[in-house]
C-alpha cells in the first residue's frame, strides 16, 4: 500500500502546553483510518497539526512532501482536506455559495455541485437557503461537501456524527464509505466506536497525547484491556 499521509514523531503545542508527544500515524491510499480516544487526549490537535493550524515539530508527510512549516491554505492546495468539528460554515451565505467557496482555483475537481446535491438531496432543496438556519445534520453535510468541492485526495474529518440523530449518523457512515469507493482516503476522528469499527480498515487509539494502540477493528474488538483503559467510560 502507498502511504498518503505519514505523521512521524509529531509533537504539538498550544503556547507552552505540550499536547502531542511523538505521534506516529499512517493513512494509506484508499483507506479509512479512525483515530479513537476519550475527549481531551489530543485527537483533534493531531488533525489540526496536520493541517498547519497548531505549532508542531516532527514530520508531516503528505504524498511524500513535508508539510511542517506550510500554512493551512497551502496544505489544502496540496490536496489535504479538513472538516472541523465546529463545521465553520458561513452562516449568512446560502448553501450554494458555501459550496462554491470550497472550489480551489487552478485545481480541476472530480466533484461538481450536482454531485453534492445527488449525494445529499436535502442540500439541493436548500441550495438558496442561508446556511446558518439549517439543522446541525444539514450543516455537517454542507461542511463535508464544501471540502469535497476542493477535490482533496485525503480528508480528515473531526467528529462528524457529534450531536446528530441516529438516522443521520447512519447516513454519514454510508457516505464516508461512498467517498472511499470514489478514491478518497479518510482520517476519521470519532467517539462512536461502533461507527468507526464498522467502516475503518485500521484504527489508532490515543491516550495522553500518544498512540497507545494500532490495529484492525477486529484487533481492537479482541483487546478488552485497551478498550477498558482508553475508550470505555
């Protein structure tokens, strides 16, 4: 398998606070990889560091090229997409305007507005609606689609099912699989263990800013000690 994203000995900081302690993680082409762990262990910081939003040392290789030192917009133009937990939509703009803002100049996308509306018919219905008045589930769909409009090769998605109704959670899982089938790799930060184990090829478990487990979903299901110590409430 060809490695698309490689984090090597990654350390990250918020001011003087040392949050990540030597994280090693790989996402290969055509893979869904989940990063699991309790709140506050550094999962979101890991993807923010990969996106150039947090001070970091070590190595972040994307398609073999070092990303450390690049700005977030430069990293995005390399083909690394990021769907943040807080969604970061533009509330006063319409759904369609939000989607168009996701396009990257000079990068021909394999995705069109019609693709987005076909995947999520609700967005077609609300294409002329201000994004700020939509439900949380609709905003999650919009954020994912806006990122896709930039034609990333890999998307890092932070807690996409947070606060969503069970039906919408199932829909998100279904479409993440569909993206993988369209050739997009995914690094998924997720607290819902069942979803992560269902759609991932490999999983990492994080604790106290370090990786404490790496393996397949079957490996994690069989490892009671890791689940009890690092995942279960």
